[in-house]
C-alpha cells in the first residue's frame, strides 16, 4: 500500500494499457482524480473512454499499468511482472466506486427499492432493515421514493437512470463512475438525469463521467480530459478547453458534436 493524504488523488492511473484480440485500445493512459472533482472524459467514439472506466473498475482486466485507489494499488508492475490485487481487494474498491451504466442494468424481477437494497446486502453485508432505510434515503435524494415498489418496466428511461444513481449512492461511494449516463435517454428525459447529477456536484460528490453530452459537461465539469487514439491527449479546465484558445482538435470535435 502506498501512502495517502487528503491532498493525494483519490484515484491515480499511470500508463494504463489494454488490447482486445491484439488490437491496442488503451495505449498509455495517465489520469488523476481528486476529492470533490467532477472529471469528464470526452472525445470521438472509439477513443477508449468507456474502456478506461471498465479497467478502473476491473470489469475489464488491464494488460499493464498502475491503478491506485485511496493509496491502495489495485494493479501495478514490477519489472516485467504485472500484478493485480486479490479479488477481495478489487471487490472492496468496486463497492467504493460503483458504476452507473448507459443502459441502467437494473434487475427486472426486483422492485425499485429491491434493486437499491441488493448491493448493500450482498457486498456491504448490511442487514435488511439498514439496507431498506438507506435505499429509501437515496431514492428520496433522486426523487424516486414514491416509486419504490414499482418494477423497472413500469419506469421511463430517466426514472430508471435515477434509480441506478440511487443504487450507486446507497453504497456510500467515494467516487462514482458514469458511463454515458444520458445517451440512452430520449431528449425529453435527459434533463431530469442532468439535474440529479448537478445536485450531486453541488454536494461535493467525486465523479468520473464518460459522456458525449456537452451540455452536461459544461454545466458540472471541473476538469475535462480529451481522449484520442487510446490515450488522454489534452486535460484542463472547461474554460481552457472550451475557450477561444482551445486546441484545434478539441475545437474540431466540438464543431462536429454541435452538428
């Protein structure tokens, strides 16, 4: 374990690489996320943005590199040997940095509140009463308590995504990973999810967001990372990367996104 102080990044990624069937997708990714930061990963499709999240969460195993979360190395290299932490360590890290997916990933056979309780009981070993109380509080936080006994097929896309966010909040996260949280939604439903995420931002929640939604990026991001060709090509504040002096490739990307 490495040392951790309040000034240290909560998440540190160094030289992360990942290939699929011999084709490199992540070529050398470096990333640091600090407490309270809302970092957005943007860039063209196929740049590796979602793969970065999936490797950080170990839904995909990296090929090499280093990932450190709150001072604990989840993977690292020692010479030519690549080490991945024991599964128990990875499970503990996943519980503290849950992911909100593009397509919600709710259990269709469980009610809204059952979905929010499940991970708490299975992963955090909370008892049913404690998990229910926490679930109710998190559902209230995203405006879904009145639908606690509904099933997913009775909800709109925006409501499903709000339940997915409540499920992540119920895990008492240190960091939430969002993978295209609004891209599967009808335009009329995007604003309700954006509103929940803006509320989380105002409360100081640390977030790492992959998105093509530039309105969301401009409204909540504290840091933007532009991904291209399997690595993070540019990083900076919204004012720097979206201003008149933005690098030409970001200007080209923004022009294309606007159309």
